[in-house]
C-alpha cells in the first residue's frame, strides 16, 4: 500500500519549497501525494499562486506531513495549521519541516527537546523564539525520531531523497536523484556552507575515486594522504573543505551505501557483505551498520529487499 504524503499549503507558502517536495516525492511510485490547506489560493508569493487540492483535515490520514517554508519566520501560521501538525505528530506520522517550515513545527509544540535545523540565516532566531528546541545550525538536514527538518531549498532535495532512501532503499533514492539531476550522496550532517557536492575537478576527486575502487581493502587517512601527495594534516583539512566531512566519516558512509545496496539486491551472507564493504567481521559490520542507520542488517534487508 502506498504511503500517503500530505504537503501543507499555509498562507504565503514558498513556491520553491512546495514544488521541490511535490516533484521529488510525487514522482516516487510508493507515495500517494496530496496538498492540504484552507480553500482557495494560499497567497501570491514570487508571482505564483498555489491552491490546495484537499481541505486541511486531509492531513489526518497522512503517513507523512510536509510543511514547506513560508514568507518569513515571523509569520505565525493560523492555529488550525498548528493543530493539524500537532495532531499528526501525536498519532505517529512523520513530520517534515523545510526551511522556515521548521518555525511552524516549533510553534505547534512538537520540537521541545528535539534537534532541528533551518536555513542558516534564521537559526539564531529560531533558537531565540523557541529556547526549548535544540537548533543545530550548519547542517543540511536532521532527523530526530519522527521529526525531520532541513535547511534551505537545496537541502530540501537532500531531505526528500533521504525519505525515499529510508522508505524504499538506496536504488530508489538514486533513481529519484537521477530524475531530479541531483547528487544522491549528500547526507544530513554536512555543512550548509561548503562545497559538499565535490565537483569532478576538485583537487581530491582522484583520491576519492581511488578510495571508492578499494572499499573492500583496509584504508587509512595516511594511505589516502599519500595518494594525494599531501601531508596528513593538509589532506584532512582539504578533504573537509571539499566534502564537508572528515575522511574516515566519508569512507564509512560510502561503505554503508555499498552494504545497503548489497542487502537490497543480493542473497549474500552478512560475512560476505562485511568483507565487500570493507567492514571486516560480521560483528563489526553489525555494530557500524546499526550505528549509522539505526537498523540491524537483517531488519534492513527484510524491509528493503527488492521483489
């Protein structure tokens, strides 16, 4: 059965934030998409008028509720919208806030003691207005339980791909990223400011390609630095600048992607996958996989196995 996703259409909704969620999530075969809000246009923003397809109470049947950004963090949404968000959260739906949409999540009362993020320009204001919320700035997106929040519009793409990856697996998210002509590899804990896309002509692109071709082998920061003909300290600094991640964290995430794909598409044993992904023993693989994904390999395979 398809998972139902409701995108809220609040007054003065950001057309860009709305369209990113509608296009990326709406193209996923496993999702049934609707938009919900008050009858009539949501207001003219950037020359665009958006009219919801369903009344606001349609969110009560949604598995995922997406709150796009709206025209400024100081605009308080009508209480009916905040109540709809709170009701959805209370019944266990996944709640997604995009950019300034995080302000609506906080105003609804669901972010107390939770980690959230928003556009870097508004992070300090969000923390000031909602001191019981733990605002994490300079990340693309963050997930805390059933609450997911992103920075600006570009990070909303990453968050939508993350949702698809969690619900349908790596191959589905990569197919969606190809359709959107977006990078499939940007995970949440990356800076908003740096070149996390790592363009092919970046100085260390060749070293990353070299490492990717040897994931099954033991790899160290020193070995990667030698390949790049740099000192260890210089290499670590440059690697962080180009990818937004420390070398070994980047390497671990690449190995997790390999492991996830193998769990989804093969009958290989955990021992064999651990070796192919460069994680050593099955026991070590289970620990790393659960730490990075929140799931045991056996559970992940059962949920995401193709066919």
